[in-house]
């Protein structure tokens, strides 16, 4: 299966034996190494990513998000199994934008994926936040690009939670599945929180639980209230699919809807629009990151180390806006 | 009640009649106007914020976070009532880092706060995300500063969810309360997700529900496992308080723990450390935002509009790293 963008025609092949070359040839160890470089935000990563860039754009990117406890990992596990049966190769990025303390959560989930551990057609990787100076969606985007360059047909991006970070991560995907569970509270607040904007497909997982019909009804009602037609790019009525991932129920139906959405995107200008939106936010992120380094260097030259300055701000001796002025208001920066 | 930082001694008073002047004198309409300016990221906001800055640092900042449906709004409502009984003035910032679609969620919650609508000692304000170019934690920080400058004794910052955004927002507070509810799922994943790092106090809300003892036990176990002593700045064993906000149970106990934590901070170097950490991340945010504008202007001058460039990236004609190079790799930006 190949997408619309099969890479730029006549793109130069990276030098033989280089990291990029090895990734393009599906070398698992090279891919793992590049992802580590990305995680650590090392400059070597960028060299390889630039070389890979013209060769990317083939993979189908699917985001899976939802509140903690919704059963996303199990669902991803089942989707992987289904795709493997269809002969597709799969990459999985499990994004946990949380503290180092909670690394165990993802690790525990990944144990469920161990069925796929020995399958060379599956590549699984967990990504955690790199703290304030790095961008999680940036790292995720870069890692998805590595899986794409490796030749994976489908890249599943699983994110924990539904905050702004997850929304950003979901914007990387062609299709975003929002997973909810029945009876999450007396109100539907859990469903409201910022996810309508990114949902292309809803999965009501654990739908053998009481209240699943009500959840479906509430979701449908909410979609109608908000007149949501998936970001206006294509004619698409957001489907709501009932699943019981633990029993492997509804997974084929769900994947059917995901495929249908992707096909609709590819049939029109939708795919290009999504790719452009993604490129736009990626550009902004890269610029932001670079310029921060510029600014910190400049601060150091002109005002002092960040920590010193922060102490002076905490003491109310200087205000942060004034410091930012000093760092940016020079004629060469206007 | 006044904190350690009563503002810089001898700080100049803003010009009479100016927005900052009026905010300092507790003018509600001026404060609302300044917050709108902050929300819209207008330059006038910065002028006023700079004038206010030396007069801030008195308010006690308390963050309330937790998953959707945990009953945070009700809890905040009860805390406000308690503080008002104690004669304290209160500001509330309800942060919903979600889409414009979901504005209704916050609005609905705020209706519960209507008891306080006519009380001049309470100022309530909802904040939503301003999209990718603005920083939510930056806007929240600025608005908290306005409430502080207005003379509010306590500022409560309520955030929906527990993603990285919320973690950033919580770092603004002196004390962060994480609200959980019993029986959120078969696993304690809901509790794990990135919140241990920011919690100074746990509230197990809706604790009249089944399983609340187990939730308390699980939390305690997790804290022990992770050897958490609230960010190492003070000797502080994170307390777990059972509440039933809807019945006004446990709220005084909870506030007691919040006060105790704040007092511990103030008794030692903890408060200054938190203020410094906050100033540090604020400085980074301000710099980032400014420099992004610089870079976008530069892109426009040298390469083209962002949208054009994004389209070229989507077509794989150029790579985003190359564009960032063009925008930042000039001698004056090193």
C-alpha cells in the first residue's frame, strides 16, 4: 500500500552506509538509533532526517487518543494484529507526555504488545516528554518520519490523555481515533474535553459495559450540536464504532472506518491540506526551538545566565518582559 | 494575609488613570479588560503587566488539577466559599486547554459558581487556549499576576486534565492539589499519568463512592514506591485528603493541608525556589514567543509566507530543517 506522496521524484539517495541509508533499507537498529538521537535532540538526528525527508510521505498515519484507562493500548494491539494479517507492516509510537516517574505505565502497557516483539513487520517505540525545551509533537513527528522512511505501511501514534499536547500530536495523523468508554462520570465532561476538534472516528471501547448505548447517543448528540464535519476538508460524517478490544470485537469495523476516512482524504485535496497543516506547525516548532537557543546564547552574552536572571525576576528586581526586550530588541533582530 | 514578596520596595506607581493603576486599585472592569488584552496577546497588555510587575507577589497561588469528571469545579466552588467565610478575597482562573467548540463545558461549570457572581471579593475568569502561537501557561501566568496585583489574597487555578500543559500551568502555583476519584478503571493508570510530579496534596473527591479506601491506599503505595518528597525543596509528606465536594465534606481539611504546605514553603527557601523556577520558565516562554515573531518576519522577507513554505514542504520540494536554516542561520542570529 502506498500513499499519494511517494517521495519527491529523483530524490537523491543518502550516502551508502549512512544512518539515513540504513533506515531507508529498513534496518531496525539504525531506526532505533536515529530515534534515540531524535529523543536526545542531537544534531546528528537532523542530518539523517534531512536526507530521509524526500523519501517520506508514503505511510498512513493514524492517531489513537483518549483518556487514561480507555483501553487504547489493547486496541492498538488488536489493530496491529489485524494489519499484520492483511500483510501490512506497522510502526507504533506510544507517546506519554508525562513525568519520568511514570515511565512504568507505558512499559507495562508495552508488555501487552509482546506478541509482536519478534515480528520484524512491527516496530514499537515509546516516547516520553523531553521537558520544556523540547517539543513532544516535534519528536513524535520526526519519529513517525523515520518509520515512514523505513517503509512501514501504517504508523499508529498512541497518545495518553486529551490535553493540548495530544491535540498537537494528533494533528500529525491523517486520521485520529478518539477512544472513549461508557459511564465515565455523571456528566459527559470526559468526552467534551478538547477532542471533538481532532476526532475523525470515535471508538466506544469496553462497549460490553453498561451504558455504552447512552455514550454512543451522547456522542452523536454532541456531534450534531456542534455541526462537526471533520475539519471541513472532506465530506465526512464522524462514525462512532463500538469495540471491545479485550475480546477483539469491533476492531475490523473500526479499521474499516479508518481506511474509509483515509481514502476520502486521498481522493481529494484533503490529504494535501493535512500535510500542509502538519508542515506548517512543524516549521513553527523547529523555528521556535532554534530561536530559543539563539535567545539563551544572547541572554548569556548580554545579561547573564538564565538562572541568575530568573532569581532577579523572582525578587521583583527586574521584570521578565524587560529581559526579553534586552535579548531581542537589537537592530539585527527586527 | 500577605506573602513574603510584597512587591519591590519603592516600586513606582503606574500613572493615575492608566490600566495598571486601575487594576492596582482593584478595579474589576480594568482587570477584565487587561485579561482580554492578555488573551488576545496585544502589546497593550505587556505595557500594563510591566507596570504591575513590581507590585505583585503577594497572592497565594493554588493549582487544582485532575482528570475530567473528578469534580474540580465543585471543589473550587467550596474552597471559594470557605475562603470568603475566612474574609479572604479570591481569584479563580479556570483553564481549559481545549478547542473553541468546548467552551460550553467551562461555561456550564461556571454556572455552579453563580453563588459568587455578585460577591465583589471573588473574581472568576475562564481561559482557553489561544492556539499554537500563544502559550497557555504564559497567559495563565499573566492573568494570575493581574489577580495578584488587584489584591486578591488567594488565586485558584483550575485546570482540566493532566497533560503536559496542565503540568506547566501547575508549576505556576505555590501548591498544587491533584483531584482523583475512586474507581476510575481497572488499573490506576488514571492516577499515574504525569501528575505525581506536580502534586503537593491529593484530594480523593466523591469519596462517599465505593472504592475510596482502595484509591487512598493505591495512592499512598505509589507515593512510597516513588519516594516522592514534594520536589525536594521542603520536608513535606504529600497528604491524601478525602472529600465529597458536593456535600461540602472534607473541604476545610483540604484547605488546612494547602495552607500548611504554603506555610512550609514560606518558612524556608522553598518559596523563593518556586518563584525562581516559575520566573525561569516564564522567561523562556516570553523569549520563545518573541523570537518566533522575528523568525516569521524574516521568513517572509527572505523565503515567503509560512503557508506557501508549508505547501512546498508538504510536496517534499524543500525540507523544514532547510527552511529553518534559512531563517535563522545568518550572522546576526548566532
